[in-house]
């Protein structure tokens, strides 16, 4: 048996920092995701809608204000660049916690949780 289809993407590596200890300014707010962009590029985020909400792409700002998605379970969180030539994503559970995500680059994404 052999594989027939598009070629597999070139393997890449990235740094994922999952941090559970929070500073006092990152408390539980709601079940869901708060996402911000600290890169110098226009980045959009997508959060799946398995647990409600919209699964549209949204342009990210550098603060958490306005960039929140209320969800209460497992969801896909993905990022893409302005030309849609780069993407990265994660499958995360946000039930009973607030998940803070900081996009630095496609190979450096920080994920903090309030639990």
C-alpha cells in the first residue's frame, strides 16, 4: 500500500510554553480564551466552535481587550499570517479555566491557564 495525495509539509519545529503559574493580573475571567499578538506582523486567530460561538478568523491586537472567545471545552485555536502562507494551531481544553495565549511568532506561542 502506498500514499496517494498531496505531499506532506516539510517538518518544522516550534517552542510551545505552557505555563500554569500566573501573575495576579491573569485571573479566572470566564471559560474561554484571551489571545493577544506581540509580533510585528498582522496575525489572525481562529477558535473552533465545538462549544458554541463563531469560528471566523479575527485580526489580533496587542492586548487582551476585545480578543476573547467564550468556550467551555476542547477547541482548536489557530493562527495565520496576513497572506495565509503560515499557520500554526493547538487543541486545548478551556473548561473551568481562562486560557491566556500570547502569539510571539509561529514558532513561539505562550499558553497560560488560570487553574
